C-alpha cells in the first residue's frame, strides 16, 4: 500500500487518472438533493454532541456525555429518529493538497461538523474506543436510536492508502474485542497511489469536479454493497544489537517465536529483536525498496522538491536511475546483484498446509508479495492470467480476499518499467497463504524492505539469519464497494 504521499511507477497511460476520477466519484445523470442526503446521513444532535464529548474526555461516562443522554430521554422528550444511512468521515486534509481544507468544510456542511473527524485531532483508535463506545453505552441503556446507528454505521476515509490502512487497522480491533459489527469503510481518494481505492471501485485520484461529486460519493458509501479485504501480519525476527529505523506501521515487540512447523536450518541467534506490523497491499525486498528509501530521505531533507503527486513521480523516476537499478549489470556493488545470493523463500502454497522451499530466480533483484489487484498507481504486475496457465502453475485467480499473496520478482529497472506499462508480466514466483523470507548477509551488510510504501534499511548478519514471516490476519476488513 502506498502511503498518502508515496510516489509510484510512471506509466505511459497519462489519461488514466482523469478516467479514474470520473468513474470513481460520479454517477452520470443522477442528482442528489443536498437536504435529502443530509437528512439520511446526519445523526441526531444529542448523539453527535455526546460522541464528541466522549472522545475529547476519553471517557464514555463523562458528566457531559451523561447529561446529553439524560436530556434526550427526559420525561416528555420526543424520541429521536435514527438516520437511514449514518456516516462518519475521517479526513487527512493534508493529503488533498490545497483542496483538503475545502473538502473538509464541504463534508461538515453535508452532515454536521461532529461527524467529520480530522485525523490530526482525532485518532481512529480514539473513535473506536470512545466514539463507538458511547453508542454502545447508550444502546445498553435501552436507547434504540443509538443501537440502530451503531448497527448501521458506515465509515468514509478521505485520504491516501496509508490513511485508509490506519483506519482499517483500528476498526479491526473490534473483532478482537468481540464488538460487532465492524462498520464497513468507503474511500475518497486523496493520496498518490490510491491502490486500495482503485481495488474497491472508488477511483484513483481526487476528482476534478469534487464539489458536485462529493454528494454522490457519500450516497454511494451509504447504499453500495460490501466486500472484504485480507490483511497480513508481518514478523521480523533478527539478531539483537542492530539498530533498526522502523516505519510507523511496524512496532518493536517482545520475543515472538517463528512458526514451529517449519524447522530452521542452522543456529538461531542467542538474543533476538522482534518487530511486528500489518499490511494491506504489499511487502517487498530489494531494489524497489532501496529506491523508495532513497526517495523518502531525499524528500525529508529537501521537502520543497516534492510539492505534489506529479512532482513526486518525476523525482522518484529520476532517483531510480541514480540508484543504479537500470544499470545493474554494469555494477560491482553486491547490493545490486541477485537476491538469490542472500534470500531463501518458504511458502504454504495454494491448497497446501505444509511449508516448502521456493526457488528464487537468479535474475530477480526485487521480490514483491502482493495482496491487491492494484499496485503502484493501478498497475497489475501479476497480470490477468489465462486459465490454462493458472492450472499449469497451480495458481488461482487473484482476489483481494482469497487468503493468498501473489509473489513475483522484478529483474532490473528496464524489466520493471515494461511491467508497469503492462507490456509484460512480472516474474511469477508463487502464490501463498503464508511466507517466510530468510536472509543472510554474505557480501551484503544490509537489505532494503518496504510495506505499503514505507521503506526501511534492514541490517544483516554474516553468521546468523534474519527472518520475515507473513501470515494472514484471521478477520478480514469490511469495505464498501464503490463500483465493479
């Protein structure tokens, strides 16, 4: 998953963003009356105010929250009616560039400012704990309006893939706490890649006609059917003592054992460090992650160079050349050679519960484990494979909720470029329901990795291996499907 501002591969299909913006947020010929929409999605005043107070106080039993409830249920008070399609919006207004603040104001106008949460002020986990907790508290006291809103609530995320993943991760906590149902999530794409948005029919870019399209987008979130999305748990198991600059979506944890069904060859380190995270789009090792890492550092050092998606993509492409990926055969740098020198791949393949080692093609310099049918701003490097090829390789048709990752490789920049413009497919390696990558240094002292557009530099040891183990999260995320 690309983060909201992470650039992606540049393709020759320049008009695709325009087409996506029209398809993603427009229903041709349908006019949505503003007041009618507002009535259908806006919660009663006491619910909106109580949610806000509970989140600000970080307490569902705060005195002001109780006061709103008691006033709404006082003797003689008219019972409140729940909206037909209650919605809550999370917006990362920084992702929308200069349109972000205007979009936020427009959303607040359509449903009341208490149902629109700016992510810089209200974090998704705070809404899950205290906002939804407030609805659940009221419902437990016999408030049928709050009960129906909690059951029918849908979430809109206005932001890039990183923002969407953040919200989905927090909503996923409801499964662990047995607080069902989990509200389905729709998307208004404000990022650069927007692959999650593309995969569920919400388009690939912020629409040019957004002021009129926003009403139709909210109406679609309210009425459209739901779909499901796999998410993947990642464990890094490495020798202790090495410093690791991890992205925000990965956290250091206490020692966590590797899957005992797959025996480790050789010695494990005496002391280990463990890190864990979740991704929705992809994990990769190799040159693509190295280019992303270099770009992120360049952008942090010189932010004036990256002023928008188009500038990001131009700089990113230039950085790919600078890093040497396009001229790998001419380089003596071991870090530019085949991953076969440092990597072993183990996987549970389609319809198999046993681990087996998967050969690493000698030409591959980047390996990607992909969950979505959209990668790097809407490309499909796995390809639309013919049934006879799928049968021959033991593959199945790729879906976002099939419990499988598509694992493929890029050889060098030229090969990746041709894959990105869909002249050829990537190098297919396997499909798997669980994967273990084992890395050991040799001439390499470090490798580069990324999840959903967040790169980091991974130190390696000559004597003992570093492991990255990936397994599917048991509960799927619930999405609203914008269009086919």
